[in-house]
C-alpha cells in the first residue's frame, strides 16, 4: 500500500545566505489572540537546505519539511517564487 504523506510547506523571505548550502528564511504570520481577539504579527526563522546556492537575500521562497539534514536544518528550499535583483 503506497500512501503519500503531505509534507508541511511554508512561504517566506530569505534573510541570510552566509552559510554554505544553507539559507535562513523568515516566515511571517498573522495570529489572533485567544482572549482579546486582537491580530498581531509574529515571525519565525528557519534554516533551509539550498544545495545549488541559488538564493540571494530578499528572495521569496517556498520551503518544505524534510528529514533532519543537520542539527538545525529540517527544511529544504523547493522553489523561488520572486527573485531579488
């Protein structure tokens, strides 16, 4: 029986490309406070694997969860949606 699991995908902006084959991606979210119902912005930073070093700072990318590649890298760059010039 072949069942395909759907892996988590996030969209974010490349913040740093200083490491080899690794980019730091900031993912922004709008959350709602459970009691006061006010919306507020929060962001998370993820280290993602970029095997070809094709991303530059400011690019908008889609990352996908994968097996652990290193201590902090558990995401992989799937596509670059908007390139920074």
